[in-house]
């Protein structure tokens, strides 16, 4: 299952309102759209604004601590999944256990891991 692919204009509209989309995720939106990667639903262009609004509204001293993060999804437990804007790694922040955890060293590795998980 997946979301429809985005067109360049939709990505640009998102960027004008929110922030620049990391290159690897831009490719994903334009070529794949969004959908299941491993066990997680990764946002398509239509879901992305809602995720960014939610993350921003919950960020702060008593909320999410990730700062240089581009949110791409929420896991089944309600934790954000994001691309670190500096390193490109894929992170999550766990509201139950605490802390920020690396899921993959890059978005490409995150996709590859998800594909391998789907084959198992």
C-alpha cells in the first residue's frame, strides 16, 4: 500500500509554508509517494503538513526534544520519525522510554532496511 506520488509543485508549496524537504525524501515523495516502509507508514505529500503541524505544536521543554529534525512519519506508538537535517540519519524520539534513537544512518538505508523486512 502506498500514497500517490507528489508532483514538484506540491513539494514546492509544502516548502513555502513549512521548510525545505531533504533531497532523499524529496526523491521518495516524487518517485514513490509514501506508504509502508518496513512496519511504518511514511508520509506522502498530503500527510506531511499534518505531521509537521503536530510535531511543532508538541515540541518544547515538556514535549519533543528533537530540534534539527524533518518529520516524515509517526510510528504506531505515536513517536515521530524524522530525518536529521545535519547528518541525514533517520531518528525517532520515544515518549515512553525517553531519548532520541537512530533508526538508520541515512534515509536510503532506512528504505533498504524496510525492503529487507518486507521480504522476511
